[in-house]
């Protein structure tokens, strides 16, 4: 075998940076490699969480391999980008490949690192910048049959798939994105459940009941939810959580109040964001023969002459037709429409305008399931109830960078340094109050109770040190210094914190009317993070009953059609309690799967 000559060029470059070392690398990089020799470039670019180190190999002016050697990107969210982008760069010999949706920063970082490698190699970047031509690769049409077909591989769809399988059904899941997870995997993943064992360990111990959870959910949604669905939610939240634990999901013992959650009953998964849920379900799917078809977009439901849903028509990535027949039924779990500006504008009745607002949602949250369900005769309810959060990154709308840990231990101040709302209020109340502040911007203020060490992570897997380093959070030993850094009046900020601390000491009497407290804000270092309103959750959707069966406008059940998760309406009313979505999608996903599987016995 001919042994390839190898030269290794370690430049460690970010484009435009490190000019001194560039000079040293330039000589080596620009000299042509002998024919057949392999040349290796190791370069860097800024990813989402930190720099990525990428190794690109070249032979005879062609890219033969791209590998991400070092990274700190979030598992599950960036996994696909880390494999697919390098593979496509090599396959198509271009850095102009499609970014992986939901992981665009990671995708772009890999492409940037490879661009630098191409330049270091002394090759013409333009020759590697043509858009990848994938047009000639149309795949064959496909037809498949399963007992249960699930549309959407987010939290609700995967819970439904697992539950259907456990109840004896064969299952196919289709997912329009190249990966599973939807909004679930990028959520903070707080899960509300009355859990006497864990709540007893809280400091101080938490008194709670499913009746209180019911009352807060129902009244917190302006009594517009369907009471029987709220009852199913609160009664099944803990059993469903324990069901995920049996599947391998892990939660810490930490119980907290999540933004707009109104009570300390939120559970925190051990793994970051919603990755634990998705990994747990995918692991089960892998071992139990649940087929997941990615890049497959459901377009319509197949309906028989009696109006029963018997399958799904979908499109594969290359435009091929995918026909899926369902012996028992179809479960719609396509999520909400928070990323669809047109639909937001169409249904919005509450907020001034939502077309220009950013969103926390993944790009696939476009409300596809609603039109499909409507065509099958489903009743859609509560579509005007669109939830905003006061907690978006001002640049991207994303929740990442949010420095709050628990409602009890942070305050909000506006650009003048003044508090303006009870920070334990409902999400809509806080967001409406934020819209009335200068530039609709606010600072979240926490102290070292929330971040005892610099490497303490927020709920989005980011350390506070990292956020400060990136300029996404500010740190100071005193409130006065913090105020100076963020440009708010120091006297106002100090007064706001003093007023809050007085209420913590007294256990009440807060001028804003806040009632949830734990620690005073009195131990530096103090931190501040800037936040803006962002579109978060669409609470309206398909009407279902307690069995997750889809209902027509006359209240009758549409045979063969089930729905679960954000695509449904009637569970949260006009305002969703923080921490109730994970409970909702798990409880109703599980119920939908079980009932769709059982329909097999009924049909037999
Ligand atoms: P939920 O929390 O209700 O599970 P998610 O947003 O987590 O909602 O998941 C919904 C999933 O459904 C997403 O992964 C999304 O890409 C997928 N999806 C949306 N529309 C379609 C469609 N037309 N065909 C297949 N999958 C879809």
C-alpha cells in the first residue's frame, strides 16, 4: 500500500485573529503539497458555547475529511450538526452546505473553521463556496403500514410513540426536521408535579396538593381551560414523571418555582435542557423497534369514507411521496405555531403586534398540525392565546443566556434601575408590564445564592463565567459597580434591592405585591442579564378529550385521530403556568399512545 506523506499544520485560527501566528502558518500552508500527500489543517471558530476545533484533511486539493475534534456544544441539540455538516462538506466539496435547523450557530462555526483551513491550505475559497447541488438525488416513493403513526418527534410525539409501543402497537414516527426534539429539547425542561417526597426536602418544605396545582392552573389560565383536561394533567403529572424515570430519565431532587410557575413544584432534569427526555425516548425507540423517519413532512391525513383517519401523506427530503397507513390511528404531535409569524398575526387578539417579535421556538414550530386536523373535521380552540415571555435574549429571542435560577431569588429592574412588576406573577402579566418599560428591556439581577461558583450552570447549560466572558451577563462585587456596568442609576438599583431584601426578611409586604421569596440579594458577586419580550408558546389548538382523542365541533370523536402536546388546546386556557408544558406533553403523549394502541384491540 502506498504510504501517504503527511504534513500537519497546526494553526489554531479564527478568521482574522492571531495575525502573528498566521504569518508563521502562512508559509507552510501556501506551499503546494506533493501529489498524493495528505495535508492536515487544524483550525478554530466560535460555536454556540465555546470555540470548536476542527481538523480538515486535504489530498490533491480536495477535502477528504472534516472532523470536529474539540467542542462544548450542547448534546442532542448540536449532535447532528457535528456529524452532518462535516460529512456534507466532504461529500459536496463546498462550505456552502445547508445548516442543520436548530443548530445553525454550530453548523456555521464548522463551515467557518473549514473556510480558514481552505485558505491556510492555499486553495481558492471560491472554488469551495458553490451551493451544494442535491437536486439529482430524488429518492423513491415509500409506502409503509404500522398500528400507530405519530407525526412529530418532540416530547409529546416521542412519549406517545413509547407508550403506544409499550401497549403492544407497532409504531412509526415521522419528523420533518433532520433530528428529534422540537421545542422540547431546547426548553428549560422544568416539569411541574406535586411530589411530596421531593417537595419535603425543599428549604423550607413545600406544602402542596393536586387541588392547588389544579386551581392555580385553571385560574392562572383565566378559567378558560377545559376543567376535565386540567384534572387529568395535575393528577397524572407525577405518575407520568415516574414513568419517564422507569424509562431511564433522571431528575435532581431540586424543586423550584420556574418563571410564571406560581409555586415551587418544578422538577429539574439531570441532563441539560430537554435533552434528557429526548435521549430517553430515542434510546427506548432504538431498542424497541420504533421507526423514526426524519426529513419527512406530514402534509395531510388520509381519511376514509366514514370520516375516520387511517393514515398520513407525507413528503420525504427529496420530494418523494411517503404514504403511511395506520391500522389503529394517527397521533398528531406537531407542536405549536410560535415560529410562524403569519399564523401568529392571524390569530393574535391580545398583543399589539407579534409579526416583528422574536421567538424562543425552533424553526419547525409552524403549526402544520392545525390545518391537517381541521381538514379532518377537528375543532380548534383558543388560538388567540399566544404566550410571550419577558425572558428572551434581546438579539435572538432565545431563552439561552437567561441567568435566573429560581423565581424566589431574582428581581427584574428596568433601564432606570427600578422594579416594575411582582416577579412571581403570571407570564402574561410580567410581559405586559415589560412592554411598558423604556425600550421594553429589563435586567434580571441575581447574586451568589444563584451562582455560588463561576462554573455554576444556568438552566440552559451555560456557566455564569462563560456568559460574563461573552458579554451576555455582567458581574460585580457591589451593586453600585454592577449599576455602573449596565448603565442604570446606582441609587435606584440599590434601593430596589434593599426594598426586596426587606420583604424577604419580613416574609411579605413587598411593594410590588410579590409573595415568593427564599434568600436576600445580599451576597456578591452580583450578576445582571438583559432580557426582552419573546414569543414562547401557543396555548390554543386541537380540541381533545381526556383520552387524547380529537373532537369535532359537535363534540363527537374523530375516529382514528389523537393529538397531544402544544398542538392541542384547552389545557392551559389563556395563560400557561411555567413548568406545566413538560407535564402536559408527557401526560397527554402517554395517554394518546396508550389509547391509540388499545384501539387495535377494539378494532380487532
Ligand atoms: P411538543 O412539545 O408538543 O412535543 P415539539 O415542538 O417539542 O412539540 O415537537 C413537535 C415536533 O413536530 C417537532 O420536532 C417538529 O419539527 C415536528 N413537526 C412539525 N410539523 C411537522 C410535520 N408537518 N411533519 C412532521 N413533523 C412535524
